[in-house]
């Protein structure tokens, strides 16, 4: 009998994720429920997806994929061709050290993340993923794309507004919601102008730059920004 396993992939802290998982376990149709975690791997990759370990490409992640051969080569080629640029841009915003990486090194990091995700999903026999619609770290983008080729159903869900719940089952359908039933009538909303320097991702960008205390990295940072602009 095939296992029917769920992966909960939300960018919440571990305390909230554990509560989320326990609620599912109370009345669940799934055999096993896995989740992401901010806790790093201590000895080897177990039953969680460690966000921190994947961001740092730590030794436990490297050991996990060391002898693994990609199963879905078609998926690898298509995802690489269409999304490698976005993946690389996401890595650039995470830490200052990636700024000095060349295209071959980015490809190497892409391979590590791809192998990790494919192996985890296949070996854990994941049949459904419940996750948010956005990505920013590189590997989370691949978590949104790879399941399609493994016949894993994904539900993208978010509650951006109070008393409102949004979801879709197709990555490209977010914002359109053409592939899901209509749950409530549309309401007019007022969009207010916000000072761009107060946006959280601009603050993160500024913080990352300020922490680049090494002059060498500052120069690389400025050169990269100039290239992106012109």
C-alpha cells in the first residue's frame, strides 16, 4: 500500500509549525506529516526540512546529496533553463558571500538544492505539499516547481488579510485564482502609498550591505548593483 504523506512548508517559527502539525495529526488522512524547521541538522538529515541548513549548504546537506543521482532529468533541464536566473538572484540577496560567486558556482549550488529536494520528496513519499505562494531563498522556489514533475499536489495558501483566506493549486495561478472555486465576492480595496525605504525587503538589503564590513565585498556589491542597473 502506498504511503500518503504530507509536507507542511510554511516560513513560520518552529513553535507555530509544531502547533500546525499537531492540529493536522488530530484528524488526519495522512500516514505521516513532515514539516520545515529553522533548527539546523545536528548529525544527519532526518524528518524535517531545515531552512537554516539549506541556506548555508552545511555539511549535513552536502552528505545527504553526495551520491544521489537526479531522477527527473527532464524536470532538471526545464527548471534550470526557465528559473536559474531567478534562483541566482534569490541567493544574492541572502548573504554577502555569494556576491563573489561565478555562474559555475551558482550552478553547483543549484544542483545541491535540486538533489536535496528531489531526494527528500521521493524517499519520504510525499503526496501533498501545503505551502505559501512566495519564495525568496532559492531552494523554496525549487520546492514550488519540482513537485509538478513528481506528480505531487501542491496547495499554495495564505491569509494576507484578516478574515480572508486565499489558495490555489497552480504556481502560476496565484493572484488570478482561476483554478479554484470562488469562495467570496470581490470587495473594493484602497491601496495606500508607502514609503519604499520602509518596505521590509529594502531594509533587509540595507542591513546585508551594512554588515559587509570587508572593503572587498563592498566593492563587489557595488559592481554587481551597477551591472544589474545598466
